[in-house]
C-alpha cells in the first residue's frame, strides 16, 4: 500500500476489476498509517501481501527490501496488537481477534537442507529477499506465541498467472513466446536455465491463504504442487505451444545470473492437504499455456492499436 492516494500504480487496475472495493491507504514503512487504517476499517482478517517481490532487485536495494519485507511485517503486527488492545499481560480472546495472514516464501529455504521442503525444514536464504521474508516469518510466529494472536504464515512456493509482472521469468518467457510468434521480437535473453522451481497457479494459492484463516487454530503451512520444473522446461512448453523452436530464439546472458542462485525448491504440502483439504487444480503445462494465450491476446491488441495510431489522421 502507498501512504498517499494514487501512490500504488496497481490501484486503478484493481479498482477497475473489482469496483465494489473500498481503498484505505497505509504504508508498511509508516507505523501510524497502519494503525489508522486498521482502526478505520476494523477488519476481521488481514492478508499481508505487501512486499517488494522481485528477488533479483534485493541485491541492489537490500536495505529497502529488509525494511518493507521484514520490518514491515512487524509494523503490521504491532498495528493489529494496538488496535486490538493487547499487551504482554493480556492475550486475545477468540471472538475479538483480527486474523492475520503473512505471505512467507519458499525463498526462505534457499540452499535447502532437504528436498522436498516442509514446515520443519531449516531456513537457509540465499538473497536479501529470502532473509527479509524469514524475519517476517519469525516475528509472525513470535506475536502468535507472545500475545495469542491468530497469526499464520503461508510458505508459498512460486505462484504464477497471466497477471505476473514482466520482470519475472515465467512472464518474461510467455511474453517473449507471444512476441516472437507475432514477429515483434527475435531473441529472449535468460540467465540460469537449469534452476528448478515448484511453480503453481496463483488462484489455487489464494484459496490456500483463505483456508488458513478459517481454521480453529492458527498454524503455518507450506503451499506448493510438489512437482519441480526447470526454467528450460518453461521455455520448451511456451515455445512448443506457439510452434517455434526455442533453440532459434533463446540466448544466455551471464548478467542475468544471480550472485547466489537457489538451485532447486520443491514443496511438501502434506500438512495443507490433510488439515486444510487443499490441493492445486491447475498443472504446470496448463499454467504455461494460460499465460501464453493471455500474452498472445495482449500483444495482438497492442499491435493493432499501434497500427491504428500510425494509419489514423488526426
């Protein structure tokens, strides 16, 4: 959230999609604004999805990422504590609790001690982003144990959709496949093709978030598909789908390789499946096709608009 109306460039996009939403401004860098926002709304549930989410950026702006992704979680929890009137000697009663969801990350596991990763796997983050997320995760647990707050963390593995930012590798691939197919681009530059991730569909993971806050007892959950795919797999699926040979269009750029790469992440979501009744519904090939289809439509529309602007006399 931005502290000032219009500070978040995605606000208008969301308001166009869901017109019935009311917006209240707050800033994860500003404790007072969070208290004011919660006091005005008096919510039943808070989902903290606010973060600087581009991992590669965290090496260039490590302090900012730590402030937002780590200390920002503390500020949100402290705002909830103050609005709820909790203190060290008084814990929340079930009927008065604001239920809090923290978006933790598979990047906390980093150089994983075991595969697949579960709730008990030790953290070994390999980026300032992962380290900041671990800070937010631990402070959420601390407030749950210290104040009896209904506070949970979802350790979500990579979740994608057609709305993914163009700086992320999955969207970078789907957009390039569409642009190459339409003759608007020839090459796609990528870094580490053999990096492996557990990729799922964002809509499935939002269901998991909601389910976590509907349980009688707060707890932390790993959410993922349990299937690993490489960046190379994503490229192959996307370019095969549009009838192109990826080897003609993909080039490796060493500048895009991270300083400390996370080689392989894979979720063990047994706990979520057993306790929440959750399971993913969209598999990886379907997800890739969904993203390519969306980008084909988007790029075609933008290309038609450019042609119209060039041929129209004003």
